[in-house]
C-alpha cells in the first residue's frame, strides 16, 4: 500500500541542530529554576514557642521580684533570730496577713 501526499510533495526541511540545542538549554534552565525554587520552599522549619498571657505575667513578676531591693541587714538579723530560736511567730497576725493576701490575689475583700 502506498502513502500519497506525504509532506504535500514539498521537500523535507533539514533539521537545525542549533535550534534543538537552544531548546534543550532553555528547558534545562527552566528545570533548574524550578528545582531551585522548590528547594527554597522546602527549607527546614524553625521551632517557636509562645507563652500564654498568664505565663508572661508570671515571668514579669519574677523579674520584678529579682530586681527588688533587699534589706540585707534585716535578712541577716532574722536569720540569726530563727537559728537561735528567738524568733516568735504571732499566729493571729500571720493568719490575718494570709487572709488579706488571698483577698488581694483572688479579688475578695
């Protein structure tokens, strides 16, 4: 069986190797650009931490407590009184102060 009208009877055009190599180079550069952008998108993640508001407030209170001035003379005097057994605690005064502090913390008066 014969095939008629191949290329409509026109002569076959020669292959231009320079065009083919240019097309190959263009495709390779596009593939490299795609792989480079993919590698940037797949950069390793970094860990992060976020604190709740109450944890942030606690952190601020701790900082203020460590920065508060200390009367070292009074501390030394109390340590000496406790170690020698001379320091006496008044339970009623202590109970009242604890109740007052709890009221301030929990909003009760």
